[in-house]
C-alpha cells in the first residue's frame, strides 16, 4: 500500500493522533514497536501563525519516527494554508487535517468536527491546503455530525476530488463523542466504493490483535489506526504484528519487560519536557496501562504512583510491584 509515494508494509498499523499523548517520546516508542506511521497531536493553525512557542515545539520530528504526519486544525482556509506552509518547514511526510475533533472548544468554534456542519467550508480548507504545500495532504474525520447526517460516503469522494492522498475515518459521529461502538460498516462501504482510489484508514475501538486483523479482512481498509489502546501499552503494535504473522495472540513482553518499557517512556517524557512535567504527562499512561490492571490490593500503590512527583519515588514504586499470580 502506498500513500502518495510513501510505501507501507502489508497490513499497516498507524498510531492515531492524540492530544497530549502523541508527543515525540511516545511516537518513537510506538514506532519501535511496529507502528508504521505516526501523527503529531493536533496543532492549532492560529497558534502556529502567531508563533506560540509551545505550539511550535509540537512540530519537532525525529528521523527515527518517520513517516510522520503533522496534524493541523482550524476553521479558516487562509489560516490553515498558512499554517500548513509553516508545518511543511518541519519536513513531515504528510500534512493531516483534523476534521474530527468533537470537543466543544474546537468543534464549537467551527473547527475539527465542527466542519462536518459546513462541508463547503471543509472542502475549501482542504483545497487551500492541498494547493499551499508540495507535501501530500491527508484528512482524518468522522462519519458525520450526528445519526441523521452520516455524510461520509459522499464526503469521502468530495475530499478525494480536492486532491488528498488518504482519508482516515473514525467510525463515530460528532454527537457520539466517544460513546457507543465505532461503526466500521460505513468505513467498509467507503472503502468498497469503486470511485474511491485513495487509501482508506479505519479507526475506532481497535484494542486487540484479533480485532485489528478482522478490520483488515472484513472491511478491506488499507491501514488500521490505533488510539487509546496504545496508551500505556505502546507494544500493542508488536502484539498485533505478531498475530498477523503467526496467529498467536500472546503477550509480547514479560511483566518485568513491560515495566521496563513504562519506565523508559517516563524517562523519555522527562527528557522531552522536564522532571515535573514529564511525570505529570506520564500519569495518563500509568493510569491506563494494562500492566497494573487487576492486581489484588493494588489501590494504595496505584494512588501513590499517580501522586509521585519525583523520579526516584516513582521508579521505586514501579520496581516494588511484582507480577501477580492472579488478576482480579
Ligand atoms: C486523549 C485523546 C486525544 C485525542 N486527540 C486527537 C487529536 O489531537 N487529533 C485527532 O484527530 N484525534 C484525536 N483523538 C481521537 C483519536 O485519534 C481516535 O480517533 C479515537 O480515539 C478513536 O480511536 P481509538 O478507539 O483507537 O482510541 C484523541 C483521542 C484521545 C483519547
């Protein structure tokens, strides 16, 4: 499978863009464990144009994580085109446009999934960005605004006509936010539309190797994008790839190795930010990792881990946890 001139292996797995999660430290880890493409978190076009320092930092890319897409959001074509030109200077493989973010501060202002309410504007932005940069432009969006306006079939063709190189579809509407199950049948219909030529990337609720394999087989997508299931578990890509090759769905790393990866990620986050912010940033991963799920009498350690504010204490706590004989 190819997106523009970038070649991907069979059954490619993409790390979904996630705000405050997919920073370089996490992207590099996911890449190491087999993610075939990574995305930055979404980046505000307006903030980029205003040269907000923290926003500019989000453009940092390392060669080891390539191919990488820089994702932008905004609600005006001129601003998005200008931001894309700025982002292109960071030399990503792709510029990705976010037309899927459902949160109020974004969609409520007419950006992200808010553009599912104004398709002409979405198409205007897409064309403007495609014309503004030499890089291939991709789009990530949802099925539609709500249950009564699942426009993705027609929208996919319209976006393709604007010249995008690939389309990622999260199988929910904006109204659903993250509720309910992702509906992959419509993603499959878009993929099977004979007028669609560009690669279709399916996204939503892929949490196991079996489900990832099913998404390829049943819906025929060109790539599967994994989001939340990778938080605190960047090795999920390796587990999925192992399953594709061998049909074996065993855990890829031992308990101790998994703890080691968690610690490595904390160190990388500290390196990227600083000790205090790196530890705070790691808490989401610590809270969600399956490594510490279901360990009997773990509550106190868990609370202490999520409160630890220095590296020595945090590592001591992690080191003190032994593999449970049973999980509850
Ligand atoms: C914490 C978090 C942050 C997210 N930030 C973004 C983002 O910046 N850009 C985007 O396109 N989607 C974002 N998403 C949506 C994910 O990319 C993905 O579409 C969604 O989580 C569904 O996939 P999943 O079921 O594999 O998690 C975010 C999701 C989460 C949970």
